[in-house]
């Protein structure tokens, strides 16, 4: 992988975590993969928090 590919991926991942999409870079497939990975990370984190809260409610 070259530096541009890594930069696009990690920029997309960060944007996915923050919940914002860069419309200029969104055409880059590496950015889109990173963005999706970032959104999945947020989803997993929220699911873990939800499980913890539900366990403490019992």
C-alpha cells in the first residue's frame, strides 16, 4: 500500500467515527472503506454500551 491509500483509508475511518463525510473524497474507494470501518466501530461501541446498561438494569 502506498501513502495515499493509507491516508485515504485513515481519513475515511476518522470521518466515519466522527459521523461526517467528506464529499470531495467520498469518490475514493479507500476512503469509503475507511469510512465504513469507522461507522462499524461506532456501532460496535454503542452496542457494547447498550449491553452494559441492560445488564445493570436487571
